[in-house]
C-alpha cells in the first residue's frame, strides 16, 4: 500500500494540469498537511541546505506542479503572461515582485560573506521557488479573472480544519502530535506547529468576513456567522498567544476599514466567545495572563534568541551574517545562550536584521509600505464605482489580501516563519493581480 498515495497524488496532479483552476484549491488544501512529509521518501543529504529540504509533501508536490504548469505556459505563449483588454503586463514587472526579487538576490549575494554557505544556497533556492509560486498564482488568477477562488478556498479549508481541531479537543483523539499538545490542552490539525495552525485559521476568518460583506444577503450572513464562530472557537483552543494577539489586532483593523454593523456584531460575538473559551480553560487562561504581563511572552520563553540576533545585527549592521546563517551563529558563537535546544530564530524581523542587515531591513520595509499602500489606492478607485461592481468588490478583496499578509507578518514575530510561508506568496500573487487588474481596467 506504500505506493498508493504517490500514485493517487500523480493522478490528481495530472487532472490539475488539465484543469489548472484546481491548483489553487489543491494548494490551500494540501499545504496545511505538513504531516504528509512522512508519506514520501526523504533525502537526508539535502537537509544540510536547511531544515526538511530533503523532504517531499503533498503541499510541495502541488507547488512544484503549479510552477511547472506556469513555466510551461510561458514557454508556450512566449511571455504573454497577463492580458486584459488591449494591454499585456508581465507579472514579474509588478513593483511588488521586483522588490521581493531584490530581497532574494541580495540573499543570494550574501553567499560571499555568509557564515553558512549551504544554508544560504538552500534559502535562496527556497525563496526563488516561492517567488515563482507567487507569480504562478498571479498568472492563474489573471487567466480566469477569478476574484473568489482564493478567499473561498481559504474559508472552506479553514472551517474543515477548525472542525477537526474542535473534534480533537472534544474527544481527546488527536490526529497529529497529540503527545505534545494534548497534555497542555492545545489543538493542532495537521500543521507541525499550533501557532501556524492558528495563523491559517485567522486567514480563513478574514476570508469569511469579506465574503459576508460582499454577499450581504441574510442567508449568507447567517452562514458566515456560523463559520466565523467555529473558526474562532478553534483558534481559542490552539493556545497560540501570538495567534490571539494577531486575531485581535487584525479584527480591529477590519472594523476600521469596513465599518459595517453586521461585521461589528460578528466580531463582538467572536471576542465574547473567545473570552468565555479562555476563561473556562485553565491552560488557556494561564497563557493569556502571560501575554498581559508583557509582549515579550509572544515569543514564549525564547528571549535569548532575540538578544543573540540583535547582537549579530550590531556586529554586522550593514550586510548581516548571510541568509540562513542565524542558526549556525547560535550553535557556535552564541552556543552558551541556547536554551531548551532551540536555535532557530522565532522573530522574523530579527531574522532579517541578523542575516541581511540594514539593507535587508530596508527592502523588507519597502515591500511592507507598498503592500499597505494598496488599501488607500483601492479606496480611491472605489469612490468612482457602484455598489456590487467588480471595482467595488476589488476594494474588499484588497483588504482581505493585505490583512492576510499582515496576519502572517505579525504572527511571524512570535513563530518566525514569514518569507518561508507559502501562503504569504500566494497572497502576494493575489494582491499583485488585484492591483494590476485595477490599473488595466
């Protein structure tokens, strides 16, 4: 039976290649299944280029499948990557993709001074693959002019995983890593880390809320409220302090940007539900109290990683220690600081500062400024659109994309996975598509 999963995966991949619109839902469905890495052969020799580089998973297989389809299409069409009306636009020419390409290229150049050359090579290749993933999503969505494919997929898959997580806490039957999370009353549905599971649930919550705003009929609102409350309940039981903080912050921004009564009532109900869930769960209540004692608890008991990373930055302020070099520095020059056997950075800003210095931070800041600027730009165009029009809906979907990216960025200050998160690049491709679509008409 060992051959059954690879054969089924190949069959689904062939179907997706013939029906490329399936790639986005398949990515959203399979990327959370990080446990699937145990279903495929592992090449341990490649792990010297980074953690789990030598492993395959369903998410990786469909990522490479989509990128392969995208590159094949570009060769077949000779570069006509994005067409709307009489204008065509190359996706890599989007300012957002160019800024991110600058970050990757600078990371590649850092091999010259890197303290860990294999990790620099592996990190550069990984970011390059994810950059292509973002462009592939951009191309796929622009090909069909499909606004709803991504947010609807996120909302549906997140409610499935939310229900799975609630089933775990209700029955005590944990699907994955139960020996780690069950004793402390936390849930985790297939992700390696409960914090990443919480992050995904928040992305699904934002997608659900935007769907409620755009649909506006009573049935959709009622259904959306039910989905929202289930997603929120699951988020509570992840026990993710970074997730809770991110959830509250993002919901506040959502209300400010879309001040609808139905949304306000939904968010207030969600916060009440979350408060009740935490108050009557001793483990979660303890974790919440730790957050109230200081934001430093958002990184757990790993303040030593921030201190070491800051010292790396001060000693190498312009260029850093090289992409992917943080862990080697921790295991060599800062080995006396290592606690709990943890040596990977859990704060993405510190990761960038220590590995790529001021130059890396400036590129990161430029990308964030460009991303945030999409909201006022979409709002300005919305003033000239009619209710329910494609341009009007583009504003709400832009908010979904920007808040989704902010969700990943904020939570990455406590968990660490930012540029390495494939969902970030999927959302970046979606945001670039919305922006360029507004520009060309």
